[in-house]
């Protein structure tokens, strides 16, 4: 069973002592709030929202982790084609991490275009970019925090029996 609350406890056990950061659900909108502790807030009790917000935290370097929402540009739903293209460009890496996190816990993954009231962009192209980067990250070795999170998820969900690349293809099958 995939419960967001389990991710909160697992994140606390994995990262709090080194990064003074907690994962918290129950919010209308996700946001990262620096402070003591730093807070990664995700939407309601959505499992995928929690994984996605952890992915953004894994992308952010030390300086960005001192800024609210990592200091990133964000245009809300309703983006035009140019804004959506910019959004998708910065979303490839976090969504590749999120896909790997889903693979580590056996949860289905779909890319998120996050623009219901605007131009969605090229979903197939974006999905191919996310998939390619996820496989590249596996081949080259994950950075420290994503690697720690994948290992924690694998331990919790007892999923490490098969190679991560195989599990990625199972939860994020290629487009037909």
C-alpha cells in the first residue's frame, strides 16, 4: 500500500539529521519553506505529490534550499505555449527523479504537464525526455540525495530484487 504518511516518516528517518528538513502533507498547494526545520509541503495526502516535491528538493542545491520554493520561476495553470515550454524544460530532471522514486516503490508513474487550462505542450516528447534522463541517471549513478531516497524506498517497499531500470520500465512504460 502506498501511503503518503509513510513517506513522511521515511523522509524524516533518512534526511532530518543531515538536512533539518521535513516532509509534510495536507496542503492545498505544494511549497518549500526554508527555516528550522526546512519544510517540504505537498498537496493533501497525495503520494505522488510527496514524491514529486522530494524530487524538487533533490534537484535544489544548497543555495536554492535557502530560498522559498527554491527561488524558482513558476507560472500557474493556464500557461501559454512559450511559458509551458519553459516549464517543461525545468521539469525534466525533477520528473526523472520522481519516475525513479516511483520505480523504487512500485508505484505507477505518468509525466505531469500541470497545465489543464493552457497549452499542454508535447506530452510524448516530454515523456521521452524524462524517460531518457531517468535511464541516464541510472547508468551514470544517482547523486547522493536521490540515491539515498531510492535506497530508503527500496528498503521500505522491499523492491530491490529487480534492477531499477527494469522497475522503471514497469512503472513508466514507453509510449506506443
